[in-house]
C-alpha cells in the first residue's frame, strides 16, 4: 500500500495545477449551463408607419415564464406561458441558421422598411452575452425562402403574445 502511495502522490502533486484548473472549469461551465434564467426579446418597427412598434419580452426565472407585450400606442399586457411552450419556442429560435439571414434576396419585393429582431440569452436582462438576429422586410412569403426558420420563430412569439403576423403590418 505504501508503495502505491509513493507512486501516485508525485503524479498528483506534479499535475495539481491541471487538476485544479479542470475542476474550476467544470464547476463554472456546469453552473452556467444550469442557469434558471433565460430571456427572449422581440422587436418590430416600421419607421414609415406611426405607432407600428411591437416589443415583446419573454423572461424565464426559475419555473415562471412571463410574456410582456407592448404594441403601438396601446398599453402593456402580460401573460404567463407553460415551460413546454417556452422550450418549444427556444427550440424554434435555436433552429435559426445565421447564414440563412445573411443573404438578402428581397430586392424590389420590399416596399416598406420594417425591421424585426429576436435577441436571446441566459440572463434576466440581455447584454453583451446574447445573440441577436435582425431581418428587414419580413413577409409571410418568406416561408419559401431560407428565412423560414426565422419566420416560424416570429409566428410562435406572436402566438404566445396573443398577436398575429398581420399585426406587424
């Protein structure tokens, strides 16, 4: 037994910095991944239309998911949604491929200058650690374009907020 300890101890002592670093890294990553907070922010505005702005904030804190909606010049509303609805929305947003949003083939189909954004991250309030997608001139015809995943996520956000795609135009 003593012979085994004499063999293992120098190895552990020699690699102590690595062991310490790996354990710190493990606990940091694990605690970040287990975050009980997640936020989704949706914005749509059209500068050529008065009171066209729609803002939707979806916040998950612990086991409560709240949806806050402000549309045009009407007041704010809030709703609660289920964890299943929230997880479904997250999976829709995670399915968006950034490269599908880069190519802008709207050309002369875009008659207005509406801008739609989805921002999300693991924090109560979004900051520099979030991901943000922005699309100009989103239309229902985008179901047949690479933007379809973004459009589906927008439709689901609007549905959970008790709005429709037509409410954006």
